[in-house]
C-alpha cells in the first residue's frame, strides 16, 4: 500500500497523471526495509526524470520528498481507518526512518563548494 500511495502522490505532484513506472517482482513480505525503500526511491526518480528538464533538479527533489511524505501520511491514515493494530504503521515508520537515514547519508557525502 505504501508504494502505491507514494507513487500516486509523486505522479500528482509532478503533474504526470498518465505516467507509470515498471512493476517488478517484489518479495515485499520477506525483503529488508532498506531494499524496499531503495526501490521506492528509484521508482520516484524514474518519474522525476520526466520533469527534470522543465523543472530543474531542486524543484524535482522537493516534489519527490513532499510526495514521499504525503504518501506516508495517506498510508498511515488508511491503515488507521482499516483498523490496523500498529503492525502496518510500524513498518511504515521504519520505511520513513530508512528514507531519512538515506537523506542524511547523501547530504553528508556532499561537499560544499
């Protein structure tokens, strides 16, 4: 559910209503959260690449980040409305934490000019 909500939000924010990314065979139940987040960010980047020439990198990165957070919020709301007892929300929180870790690591790798 998280992947679908994040990618729907990404398409909306990038104004790419009819665009989709390829669907790959995923072992969602058994894969590490890091692998899931990596594929999710990769799918977002594929969509973002379609807007890069017109919008520029900064605007696309901001839209992708906003879309991920909006998708997380929507997923948590759907889980709560569906009676989730916390297990689903815990996985979503773990995915968001992994995303945050990746952003911190990426910014640490950037050297100021």
